[in-house]
C-alpha cells in the first residue's frame, strides 16, 4: 500500500498515578531520520522506542515528542541517616566538655545538619513504565501510518491520472511521426518540381533523402521505452512498501526518453507534445518526493 512521507500521530494514556503523551510528525527525507525529544527519566528507553518505530516507518524525517507526568504522591520519601546524626551529636558532646559550655542541641537543630534527612526518590518499576511507553508509541505510530496511507492513496490517484495523460501524449507522437515523413516527402517532391520543372529525378535519390530524414527524426525506440516506463510506474504504485526510490529512478528514465524525443523533434506539434511530456514528468517527480 502506497504511503506518503508526511503524517501525524498522537496518543495520550492517562492513569490514576501517571500520564504519558506521544506525538509524532514527519516530512520528506531521503533516508529515515528519527529525532526523539523526551524527559531524561525516559532516556534509557530510546533504543527500544527506535526499534518499535522501525516496524512502522521506512523513510522520512520524523520528530517525536514524549511527555511524562507522575502523579504518585509517595514517589519521594524522607530517609533518616541515624549514623550520621549520632556522629554529629557525639562530636557536639565532645565540644561541650572540651570548652566547658552547655550542650544546648535540640532535635530540631540536629535535623538541619547536612545529610541527616535526605529526600530520596523511590525506584520506578522500569518494566511497568516501559509497557506504558511502548503502548503509547505503538498507538501513536499506528495513527501516524493511517494518515500516511490516506495521503498516499491521494498521491496515487493524482500520479495515475498524470501517467494516463502522458500515455495520450505518447500515442499522439507515435501517430504523428509517420505523417511527418509523408509530409516531408510531398514537400520535397513539390520543391524539386518547382526547381526542375519537367526534368525527371531518379526515384532512388528521393527515397534516400526521405529515408535519411525519417531515420533522423525516428523516435520509435524512445516512445516504446517511455510507454514501458509509464506502465512499470503504474505497477510499482500498487506495490506494498518503500517504493519511493524505485519510482524516482523510473521517473529519471522517463525524463531521459522525453529529452531525446524533444531533441529529435522537427515538427511543431511533436515539439509541443514533448514539452508537455517533460512538464508532466516533472510534476510526477515532485509528487514522488512525497512517497515513502
């Protein structure tokens, strides 16, 4: 199924104690370039997130934004360092005896000494958190792919319409080419008659001249190849995934044949049709840049 390289997907999973939001968007790019912005707390999941995304994305510049909110009230606890408090108190007692002054230390004062009380964040269940992140990423990526497929189908319809129009232009050139040779022969005969009057000219000379002209403007090979490329592109549009590079290569070959036809054109109508061909091919190439 044809996919566009532009797309958007979003997922928000909210529970009692936490919420995670994943947003992803993409634009055209020659390769697969994934940029992830997320809280430092989730950074150790980056490799896993990229592995998940590879199942959904083949090409494009993808920007992913992940936000995480933890509503757990007891995710931070106060830790009492009894050994350190005892050390403080013992040394204060020594100071009191050594200097002969009253030890007026109180619990409230002792608690303010460095590292007696420490705020400690409780360990997060990594497995549980990863399951939440993975679910959000997969859901967002699924929606992201849906938008790519939808836009890809629209691109396909547009490209097929342009290819059909190109086939009509090629048919015209194929029909017109023999007529050009016939018209050239008639013009040549009329010119010879005008210049020589009743003097007879050997038929072989005229045949040779017409043959040389016909060979010079002959585009049979180019039109056959061009038709083949057009049909190949139509078939490629029905392939499953990652056909963008293949389509781009076919379009280059189509443009090469159109250039040759234009260079051989000696008739205004054929010239105009060849220019129209090049214009349509360029439009197709622009659309192909949007295909994964």
